């Protein structure tokens, strides 16, 4: 029976990237579309209530501005996905007294065990909620809003391959 262990030091920047990735995964196309439509309505309402346009060109410019603002609110550039997360996560960690520390993950064919000062426990693969494989992070969801994150750059390729195989074979959905 193959077992792997990974120990990861707490890194605030890594936590921010993981939370930003999780937030972007929860914004489904339907949610983004609803944000876009709602913001278009609000922007048009504001623009036309502040100023009565006289010509077609002025109306076109106002529609373009409203569309651009609504688009940027629904699909912000990647660099703004994590805007404001760092102070929130840092304050929460300070409140819990967890500004530093290590988390150790143990993986085998049966499941994973997490040893941490904050959130640990055992998760059999058949009870796994889901997982997401990003370019530099691997998110493993214990529940819809509770996840562990692994920095893939710190994990040996063979170990990462075994973990991915177990995740694919698990009952958890790929998010």
C-alpha cells in the first residue's frame, strides 16, 4: 500500500491565491451573466437618469460605457480577482491565532489524512466532495466551501501523479 506525505508551511500569499481560485470557480457562467444583466440595467438607469441624450451617437457612447462597466464587474481581470482578500485572510488568521504553522497531508488509496493546528481530520476518497487541478494549485474540497490547497511546485511529480489518480478515482467531482 503506497502512502505519501506532504508537509506545507503556511504562506499567506498562497492562501490568497487559493481563495481567489475558489471564488472564481464559484462564479459560474449563469452567475456572471446575471451580474452582467443586472449591472447593465443599473448602469443604464443611472446614465439615462443623470443625462438625457440628444443624438444617436451620444446614446451609443452611453450604451458602450454601460456595457464596459457591467462587463468589468461580471468578468474582472485576473489581477483583480484577489482584490481585498489578503487583509481579510490575514485578519482572520490573526483572530484564530494561526499566522504561521505547518500542515501535513497523508495520502493513500483509502483517502487522505490532514494534520493541522486549525482544520484536520481524515477524508476517505468516497466521501470527498470535489477537487480542482489548476496550473499551480491543487484544491481538495472536504465540503462545498471547505477545501485544502496544495502548492504543486512543492510536490514531487510522482507523488502528484498518484494523488491525481486517486482523486480521479474518488467519488468527488472535478470542479
